[in-house]
């Protein structure tokens, strides 16, 4: 029986430690990330339980029961939200630049073909 308790506490401690390390600091509650990791490592049972109660990011488990939608959490200033290529301002610039380059290459190929034809005409039959 004591062995089983030891195994359960070890699994809970490891889970809390890995989750605290992998959680984005902007989502953590009450303490900074390093403080949570130190608390979990130095006081395993207490730190782990405290992490689950007071440190983990709160997850909205019942969005359908709410009448007013919850606004998304603010993203920290140093972290940007991923943007799809069609929503990125650089994407349109990239597409336009590719189109202009393709037109330019087509024009160059057309001119080279005209030059080759003129050179063939100038050489005439031999």
C-alpha cells in the first residue's frame, strides 16, 4: 500500500512539473513560471497540488452554457497570433511580386526570341 501511494504521488509530481514547464508563462496564474517550477520541485506534494489548484491556466469547460461569449485571452506583447497566409499582409506582396517577376521573365523570353529570329533573318540562307 505505501508503494502504491508513492507511485501515485510520483506520477502526480511529474505530471505537474512537466505541465508547469511546458505551459506558456503568460497563461500561468498567481506566480511566475520559475516560482511554480521551484515550488513543485522543492515541495513535491504541496507544490503539485498548489499547481493544480492555483497555477494552471483556467480552461473554459462549458462554453455552450454561457449567454455572453468570453473574449479570447490577451496575447502577450512579445508573442504574435499565428496568421494564415491569405490574411498576412506579406502574402499579397509576395504574390504580387511573383506575378511581376513572371511577367518580366515572359517579356525577356519574348525579346530573346525576337532577337534570335532577327539574327537568323540577318544571316539569311547560306
